[in-house]
């Protein structure tokens, strides 16, 4: 779970426009829901292009010049192996949100 969070947070930070900005924000939120532990990573960056939204978890799909396209694919695999889900979406006011849900061990 740590690797998943690290990757999603780093992706959010890397999506911000170049240069320092005090307006950039990444939030990590957690709660217990009916499906288990829900972790959300939200940012106020440019969001994900609509044509890329359905592909972000595909192996080797990347929009970065130096990316491998494996980070989010590995995240999905790790979350799936934990019997959870990971979903990407754009926020109405801009930015993106990744929601990770994993069951809580009894």
C-alpha cells in the first residue's frame, strides 16, 4: 500500500506545471467505508486528458517523455492482489483523484 500511495502522490506532483508554485496542492485522505479502507489522493493540477483517463492503468501507457508506463499498472496489480480497487477520475473544479479501496483484515 505504501508503494501505491508513493507512486500516485509522485505522479500528482510531477503533473504540476514546471516551476515553483504555492498554489500546488496534493491531499491524501483516508476513511473507513463499507468496502474497507478508502484512500484518496487528490490534486489541483491539470487533471487527466479525457482520452487518457481509461488508459492510465494500462501497462506501458505513458504521457511522460521519460516515463515507462509501468507505475500505475503496477499499482493496479498490487491493489487487485489485495482484493481492492483503484479508480482514477478528474475533479469537477480541475485536478484529479485516485481512489484506492482495500478490505480491512479481520
